[in-house]
């Protein structure tokens, strides 16, 4: 990282409960400076996403199959959705 130097990062999974994955991210800056953060991610199926978006007030969406914005297909490795409200 510019102005910081080498940063080492690793992840430790702490729990998997249904669609929820809890993990820690460990950062090491220089030799003795460390930081740890805890996170929980919820993984949705393709069928769950449209209802969640609608309940959240989004009325339009574009779906991609990866971060390179390739078209979404049933065998895509990711579900990337760009959602919006209004026209």
C-alpha cells in the first residue's frame, strides 16, 4: 500500500450457519502492527434476490455473472446485481 508498505491479509472462518458465514480478517502492517475485524456475510440464492430487492424499494436491476460484467447465466460464479429506484 502506498505510504504504508507491505500489508499481509488472511481470513479465518469462524462459523457457517445456513446462509450466514462469519469470519475474521487479519491485517499485519510492518512487523508488529496488526488489526483484526469480524464480519458476517449472508449468501442468497438467485431466487431470493429479486424479492429482497423489491422489499427494499428497488424497481429495476441489471444482472451480471462476474465482476467483469459478463452476462448472468445459471452457471455464473457470481451474482452481481446493480439495482436502482425510479426511471
